[in-house]
C-alpha cells in the first residue's frame, strides 16, 4: 500500500502577514528538507492552497482581508486530511477553542522561542495525516475485497446449487453402467471439460467404465499402477489434485496420447467408507484452462456423491443376491426355521421344521395356532407370547431368562423336545430359527456340575496363591517377635512380671502363627489334621475377618462362652463352618440389613428322644447357633438346602456347595446340624459338636542350656534385617561364630572368596535378585556337599522333598523357634 510520504519533497504553506516570520519559518524548515510556500494573508493563501495542494499549512489568526479562522474553515471543508497548525500571537482562550473546533490540528503561540517545537508539531501532524490516508485507503481496499469475495461466493453457491440438482439424478440409477455416464456428464457441465474417464476397482485392477472421449484409454489399469503415472500419483497422495501442465510436469511420464488440447489435468479418487480408493476419475481438455482450486473443490464434491451412489447400487445388488441366497439357505437349513409376516401368519416353514415337529403350514398357519399346539400349558404359553411381544417392541430380554434359553415344544405326535430359539426381525417380518438341544441339554447338566467344581478349585487355587504371599510376609514379621521373645525369656527372672508379660507375647505370637497356618491350610486344601481345638478362639478370629467384609447395615451379636471345652477338629474346619453360615445369613438379609447372632455354649445330650438331638450319642457337646433376621425358608426349601448344587440365589451369586460343605464337615466330626426357619421370620442353624478332653498346655522353655550347641562357623543370609539379626543372636547364644548378610548376591561373593571358611550356610528362600534355591545351587557349585539349611515363610517352589533333591540338607518353616533351629543346625553339622 502507498504511503503519503514519497520521494517528492513535502510542501508546507506558511500564511502570515508578518514577512519576517514567514522568512524565519522558511529558512528553518528548508534546512530539514521541506519545500516552503508563503502567503501574506488568507486570501492569497487560499489561492495557493487550491493551486499547489500543499501537504501542511501554518496559519496565523489575525490577518487582513481573510483571517486564519476563515482559512481553517475553507481548507477543512475542501480537504479534511490536510493538517493545519495555527501559529498565533494572541493568547485568547476563545480563539484557541474556536480554531480547534474548526479543524486545527495544533495551536502554537508566538513568539516561538524554540523552533524545534514547531518542527515536532509539523512531524506529528504529517505522521497523523499519513496514518489517516493509509487507513482510508485500507478501508477502501477491504470494501473492494468484500465485494469481490461476495461475488465469488454467490457464483460458488450457484454452482453448488446446480451440482446438488444434478447429483440427485445419481440416486435413481440402478446400475453402474447407467450411473457412470451421468457422473462424467455432470462433471463436464459444471467443471467445463470435454474429456474424462471413470475407472472402478475389480479383481484385475482398475477397469474403465465410461469415457467422455473414448478410444485412447486402456481397458484395465493394473494395480499397483505404473510408475510416474497420474493414477500412481493419486494412490500415493490419496486425495484429488490438479496438474497445471501435464506436458511439462516432470513427475509424470508421457502417455503418448496427442489428444490434449491443453495441458491442464485433474485426478479425483473415489473412496469407500474406510477411505480406501475404489475408483479413479480423470478430467482433461478444460474449455477455459487451467483448472482452478474451486474447480477441484466442486469436482471432489461430485466425486463424493458419485461414490455414495456407487455404494448404494452395489448394496442393492448385493441385497437382491442376498435375498435369493437367503431363501435357498432357509429351505436347505438343517435347523427348523419359520418366517412370520406382520399379521402373525406363517409365510414359510422349511422342511426341517416339519420333519422335527410334524406340523405343516395347514396345521399351524399362524403363530397363534403354533403356540396353541406347541405350548399346551397356558402359563408357559403366556410367557412365550410375552417374549414375542417384547421382541416386537424392541425390548431386550434378559439372557438368563429360562423361557428365552430353552422351551419345551410339544410335537404333533405328542413327544416333547427341548428347543432353543431366536427371533430375528427382517423388515416387517420375523425369522424364527430353532435348534433341537434335547440331547445336548442332558450333557450340559452333567458338564455344569463339573464346571462348578472346576471354578471352585480355581478359586481356591487363587486364594492359595494370595495366602502364600501373606504367609511369607507375616511369618517374616513373626520370626523376630518369637525369636527375640524366646531369648528375652532366658534373661528374666522366673515368676517375675516380665516373664509373665513375655509369656503373653509368646502366646499371642503362637496364635498368630497358628492363624497363618489355618489360612494357608484352608486355602491350599491340605490334608485335614484333627486335634483338640478351643473352638471359641477360632470363632472370635473368624468373626473379626467377617466384620470387615459384611456391610455395616448388618448388626453383629455375639454370645460366646469362653469356658467351653475343646472339640476334635482341624481349626480350618471350624473357620469354614462359621464363614459359610455367616455369609449365607448376610445374603438372606441383603443390603437392607438386619441382625446376625452367633452363639456358642455347652450342651448335654441325653437319651430322651429330643427331636433336636435325636441323631446324637449321649454326652457333652458344644453348640454353635447362627441366626439371622432375613427372609426365612419354606419347609420345601429346608428339605433341599444340604443337597449339593441346590441354591435359591440368582445365577452367579452362589454355587449351591456352601451348605453341603458345612453338612459334610459336621458329619465328619460326628456332630449334627439342624435348621429352624419360617418364611419371613429369619433362620437359625444349630450345630452340635462332641467335646473332648481338655488341652494340656506345654510350658515354654526357660533356658537354652539344654539345647545342643557348637562352635562352628555359619553364614546366615536373610533379606529381612530384623530376621537376620535375630538369627545371628540365636546362633551366637548357642556358641556358633556367625557371619550375617542381607543380600544373597553379596553373601555369594563372601562365600566364593573363602569357601572353606564356613561349616554351614543358613539361607532364606524368598529374596530379591537371587532366591534361596538359586543361591544354594551356586554355593554347591563352588563347594559340593556344603551343608545348607533353607528357611522360608512360604514357598510353592521348594518343599521338604525337592529341597533334599537339590542337595539342601534341611528345610525349616518360619517363624523359627530357638529349639528348632538349634536342633536342625546340630543335626546337619553332625551329619545325622
């Protein structure tokens, strides 16, 4: 854009009746490159302004004939963009205000002591004049652009409207052969071309479908296209493009065709819904070359509509072929199939339908007739009709609905078949596909029982893995607790308060050790080992676990007699009884809550014919009662609750094995269980277990004097620092020289440096970087027959048997007690 200031000098007109002032202004301004014109009064000044058109005017106010205010008024009206600076000797405020009101750009009082003030005002006014002019010219340019763009938009809109009218014809075409000429003629009319071709992909490549100027195109373009061809470039770019001059563009090899009237060319891809190119359109011989970007946009729109029409034609053809194949498949299907019209009349029953059920179209012309014969039970028939109506209304039927899964169909000969069916809407009709699963259903029932058992086994395996990890970590925690407590008990005085306190610590640690063993045994389903058990202790521990897993809406009430005698059982069995029965009680009450009561006391069974104890031998028993305030049970349900796989819970909510397991445990302990329940009044399960003689508590050892000792050198390795330190102190108390290391890698380096400096290695199993079994193997590689004792809180990898097979001398389970480690170490060192 041009600016006001150019190579020509800036002209300034000075109008003042004092010649000296005019001369001083001229001399000063000419030094700065300005060309100065002078006028002795306003009249002359206006004449010079009209003739010379100066860039800026300096004017005095008080002059003869025509004063400065008249000059201001005249110039402002004639040329508002011409800056006028008033230079006046009058200091009247009213004159200054009037001058500025008439359009003065600045007002300077005479005498001007420093002419740089005048220069600054002139420069500022000229800059302002330049900006005003540029802004005006820019506004005029914008208005021109808007007007030009509006015309182009209107033209583009008219072209789009014309294209929309033409592309409507695409939708009525029934074949590609009819559609292709319409596509190219539409492109010809709207883009202005005399030549062009349309190719579509087939098995061989791209096949020519239609050409505006036939005769020079290949019938088939192979895929991938020839190098440096227009088609190859289109497949590389995957979008429409223009070639301004095909003759001079070195990207493309010459086709050898001389029929181009001009070199401009356009190529358009026909893409499917996945964006893959399924066809190509090329256009050439544009009537007004070359192609423009607007041409490209409009052609791409037509190409898009073209591909949509091609897809519709292909879909319709495929649909017609599919309908024919569908009828053939239905007729020859090995499954019974019925097609029902919107009026619920059968339009087709295939041969398999009649073969399996015996009914023909004459027997069951409508769905109502079919329902009447196939489902004679009114209640069942009503459920089938309800499902039909739900399907017709688009309502999803739960997949676990037994009516949906399989239906007992009564055949024409009176036999019953178990059939699964599927209703498939096809337009206004419905396709009903059936499958006779009578034999399969029997096999499934047997398989389901096996699958339930397998899932239970897999669940227990997962629990076992989790319990193993817990056992390992917890036993590592218990090891220093038990070890340090044992050593502390040796140091304290007998019968002192400290000894009693340490005894309580040992009892608690032993209970924790036993609890870990119970969880591990239960989860891994190891062999049951019955022994006298204080069941009330196990019950209290189990209730603590249950409380955290049962919602707060369930209130616990515990009535446990601490003085009850022991029972002969495995602790895990007691734990399992309580967990299963309490979980059942919680499910019976649901999320709405209630009261779960656990009672444990003693009972004496007499031979008096009491119905509650009629199946028990006379004697002393413990009685465990678990009650809930849930929904209760009918007598019919009570008779089946101990049957395997019987459950009243929804699918996925229970296996039906819980109470069967409870019943089996109770019977294996020579006890009995009964249930007391009524609908809406909750349920109580009462278990009787026979008591045995009291448990004899063994006193904890007070001294290590009786334990076997020695003076050999031992390498003790455990990644748990407290366990390692505890082992060192225990062994040193027994007289051994002990080297401790918490890193198996560091311990191996120590051993390799002096392999004959140690008489025994004691190592943990689960350690980072190098586990105990690997560590032991590397020790034995360095020094064969080296005595090794392996310790672990839990391991699925190493057992007592395979530890010995690997060359490990002994295997100790954590938490270790002093007597066990003393005897084991001595046994290994002595080679016993």
